[in-house]
C-alpha cells in the first residue's frame, strides 16, 4: 500500500520505517528541511537501537523516502498518517493540537480519491471529530475516512514494539477504512497480534488511559519505596512479592526517581485537563502528577542528605541524564530536577550519559565528562540516575580511587548494598532500610 507519514519525528520515523519493512511504499514528510536533508543522507536525528539500519535497508530497497513536499505524496496515497507533535500547551497543560490541525488542512487540500487519514499522534478524545471537520470544511468533496490508531512504542525498544505489539488499536466507523487498516497491518497477523477495532473516541481514550495507568503504577511503587525506608523494608522484595500476583504483574514496579520522557508527563496532564473539561475529574491521575513532580526534586534532597546535608562547594557526579536508557530523549527527565536541586544548594555538578549529552547541554549547565570515571574525579558523591548498561558493572575500585569521598546514591537500585559497601563505599538505594 502507498503510505504517507506526516511528521518524521520519533513516532513518524519509526512507524514509517517499520511499515516500509513490511513491504509498503512509504513517504515520510516533514517541514524541517534540515531533518529531511539529514535523513536523505542517512543521518538519523534520534537515537533508537536498530533504526539507522532499518532506515538504510528500506531506502536502498526503494520502499522508504523523505520529502518536505506533502501534496504530491498525499495525492497518490492510500493511507495518510498524522504523526506530528502534541506537546503540552503553555499555560493550561492541554495538548497543543496546532500541528495536528495544520496537517489536517494540508492533507485535505491534497487528497484525491478515497483516502484513509489516520491520527497516529497522541491526542485527546474528540480530536478525530475535529480533524474530520477541518477536512470537510477545507475540501467539501474529499472522500476520506478519519481513523484513530494510537502508537504504543517504548523508546529504546520501539522497533520491537512496532513489529511485535501487544495489541493494535484502531478506532473508526467506516467499513472501507476497516478493510484498508486490516491490509496495512496484515503482516503482523503472523505474530497473532490482536487487532482491536473500536469507535474513534474510544481509541483515543485507550491511549491516554494506558499511559496514565502505567504512570500511576510507577508512582505507587515509588511511594511504597518511601514507606519501606521508614519501616525497614526492602522495596525490591515488595515489588517482587506483589508483581507475582497475576492480577498486578511485575512490569512498571521498579522504584526510582520518577517517570519522565515524551509520553507519561504530557499524557497524564492532558488526560487530567480533558477530564476536568468534561466535569469528570480523574483524581488518581491528578495526584499521580503532583507526586511525580515532587519526587524528582526530592531525589535531589536525598543526594544532599547522603552528602551529609550540605553540598555547597562539593562536587556531585551524575551517571545518566536521559529519562531512560537506550534513548537520547531528555524530555522531563528526572535528572533535570535533580541537577537543579543540587545546583540550587551550591553543588558543582558533573555528568555523563552514553547518548544524551548533546540534548542535555540544551537543558542544563554542568560539566560534561567523557566517561563516568571522568565525571567522578574529585567528586564527593556519585549518583546513578539512569540505568544504562554502561553503569551496571562499574569498576568500583577505580571509581573509589578517583573520588574525593566514596559515596554512591543508586536511584535505580542497580547495585547490591553489600557489594558496594565491600569496596569501601557508603551506599544509598531507593526503598531500602536506612
């Protein structure tokens, strides 16, 4: 099938490359000329394991191409996906749908013949209705079916998630569109991926509800971790104990410094705002947002306490800056609030991240090092913020030898206290007895 992906950011590029790998003919469109030029030259603007090779293979096969011109590709397309950004709107926290609406108007002016227009971006309930209204108003004669097909991609594992999904959610009311979307995802039938057809508004809400529930699960175990520290329990054992219950499950029950990234923060906020607009507040989600926001800076205070309560003039080494491993995404990363809390208290902060330092430079002013050991030179405390594999087997003797004082604050519980303490460190985990 002929597919156009409007927006070549994280979702659009991964989705487009994967669809091309299925055998579809895909054109990725983006207004950013520098991005498109880079993609044409084989330069991938984001870090995602395996994406560079996937793009290269499908460009060489002639199934994947890039352009800044929307009209030509859309006029020949069977399916047009809208995969533009929906950031939180300044001032009120609602999802900013400006890019979605603009894309809908441009698509409307270019479509020819029956075309399925699919919202891939994460959007509030009712957005599909507005997209359809814009298309009908812009081009009254357009023969289109507007569909909702939210993405469920985890950064760092996006290609695997796309090709082996838990489910594919498609919201529509047009039987012609159902046939088209069935054909689009036909290659996944071999993996027996459930294809859930539902109404458009239901599909839009599924995406927000799923992310909000996962964010709430993370926040729950983080609060349990705080309680564990007070009562002398171990949050990792608590997590295992409740995660073995099939009704609960073990995923997203790892205590840490709070959630971040491109999805959970903005999606929980957008859901809360939408619910308020409909006079049906989601109070659990509202509380989840507040707890998570407070937790990040609280982790800064945890580091300060580990340093003896005063970090003025002391050097703190931060290992990991991105919100999770295997991505260069710094959006709403816990490291941002942690670093700011340390700097506000007078600390000198150095940091290292395997992939995220270029983006981090735009969000924080610290000393960026070329390795964790360089970051730790002369440091009074080392803080593990992001659980990159590169930090899972640090040479603790070497680390101790370059530090001013051997203190490790492990905000991901990567290490065992006894192991670290055996090397002469003071160890501080999350949700451990203190």
